[in-house]
C-alpha cells in the first residue's frame, strides 16, 4: 500500500475538479485501512467513485480511496437472496450482476454512478426506488474506536437523500461492505417518469428486471450529461419539501409550479423547475455552468474550480429564495 504525495484528484471526481491531495492511498481491506490510519493518522476524506462531491479546495491531509471488492451471497430463503458487496465495487456493475443472476430490486437504480459503499450514505434513489428498500445491513469501521460496527436499516435513519452517515455520524465511519436483500419474485416499479413509454418504445411485451433496467439505462443516457464528457455530480440540489399552505400560496402566484404531494401532506417541489424559472438553465460563467437540458445539474465545462461551481450554486440558492421563498439544500457533498 503506497501513500503518494501531492496527487491530483481530477480523475477521482466526476466534476473533474483539479484539487490536490497532500497524501493519497487506496486500501483493499480493513487491515490495510487500519494500518494506513495507524501510520498516517486520520483521513481528511474518504473517496468512493467521487460522483457526489465538490472539491472546493486542496486537501491538506490524507485522502483514502475505498477499493474493497467482492460480491458474495450470504444467505437465501424462500423469498430473498442476501448479497454482500464490497464498498469499492462499482454500483452499476453490482446492479448488472444482480440482473444477470435474476436478483430483483435494484433494476430501477441502474446506471447511477459511484460505488456500493456510498450508496447508503445518501440512500440513493431513482425512478421510484430507494436503496433503503433493498438494504439489509452494512459493516463500517469506526475511525476513533478502531472497531467494526454493523448497522441495520433502522440504525441508518434513512430519509430522502439522507442517512445517519451524513448527519450524526458524519466523517466518523468508513463503510466497508453493504448487504442487500433482493427479491426472488420481482415487484416491478414502472409508474415513475417515462419508464412505461420507454418500454413501449422498446416493444417490450413481458416485463422483466432486464427490460426495466434497459429502459432506465436508455432514459438516463438520453437525459443526463455523461461525466466522462462534461464534469458534473448529477442533481446538485435536493427537491425541497414545503408545507401544503406554502404550496397553495405559491400555486396562486405560479400556476405552473411542479410538485407532488407526500404522505405527510407536505409537497415536494421540483428544484429543477424553480431554478429554471429563475433563468439559470444553460447559464455559464467561465467554465462553471448550469446544464442546458437539466437545470438541476451544475457542470464543469473543463477548468472550473470547485469554488467557482460552489459560488454559482450559492447565487442559484439566493435567487430561488428571493423569488419563491424556498431554500434549496445541496445534495452534493461540499468538501
Ligand atoms: C450523472 C450522475 C447521475 C446521478 N444520478 C443519481 C441518482 O439518480 N440518484 C442518486 O441518488 N444519486 C445520483 N448521483 C449521485 C451519486 O452517483 C451517488 O450519490 C453515489 O452514491 C455516490 O457514490 P460515490 O462512490 O461516487 O461517492 P463519493 O462521491 O466518492 O462520496 C460521496 C460521499 O460519501 C462519502 N463516502 C464515499 N464512500 C464512503 C465509504 N465507503 N465510507 C464512508 N464514506 C464514504 C464521501 O466522503 C462523500 O462524503 C448521480 C451522479 C452523477 C454524476
């Protein structure tokens, strides 16, 4: 295990921000992680696939990349497969492995960038499904106590793009592996977005997890900017949840406002719509911009600094607050 000095993180984050790590090392198991910390002290940043963070400065400390691999069945009963995956496994490849083996439940989460280890961090979700629905447990290394702790779903306090690891336990644990409970009898989720239309377009007659996954891959590829082509971290902001009363008053002033009612009677507004109404869609300042097709996605056209992207996000937050009285919260982790 080599600790390198002054490493550019440009290829380690999908925004393509050229920040430096004072020290950088990858680890493949918990023993390597332990000796890295024993010899170099606490990490300043734990990296997965770098697809949900914005580096606003050089990291004057140790950056560690989780490269723990392996996908293994751990248990099986009449209804479910229980599968453990190393935190360093690529998420989409894990999904493809499940689909190939007819393990259902993650097909709607196809093509989300990043690694397995970060998937519970923000309870990744797309097309009507969140990881909490298939989550079984995870093992995480406590950096202070140097112990491995197992978390059940209840322990993780999952919410919309939220978990205990983003709040109370922020920067305290390194997730080592995640176990999933996957269905033997698939339950299809096709009502969200354009899944049904895409399945029709594909000429699918009999639904399968394979066809749903392919439909989602098609939709995502046509809608979302590919980080390999243009730097981004997907949705930069969360969709804000507002009380029904505020939604009603906004509806009076902005009849086209996009939102949907939640079970708790609050309304989740489309952050993309709010941003677009403030005129940001397609905006560009230097190399930092707001994507021309997806207002929710901030982009780096090449050489933007993290600070420039952050400053743009701040301008967006302020203009949305001024116009609608709604405060946008960032989904991307600001480092
Ligand atoms: C084009 C695009 C589309 C996207 N679409 C979606 C989407 O549909 N739904 C969605 O939910 N997300 C989406 N995202 C966001 C992103 O893919 C997910 O949040 C993903 O889970 C991040 O994984 P990562 O490995 O890249 O995490 P990173 O960006 O490396 O890390 C994210 C955070 O988790 C921490 N972390 C990472 N690994 C560990 C670990 N093993 N232990 C402890 N802490 C860790 C990091 O320190 C950081 O704070 C999208 C991103 C892009 C670029």
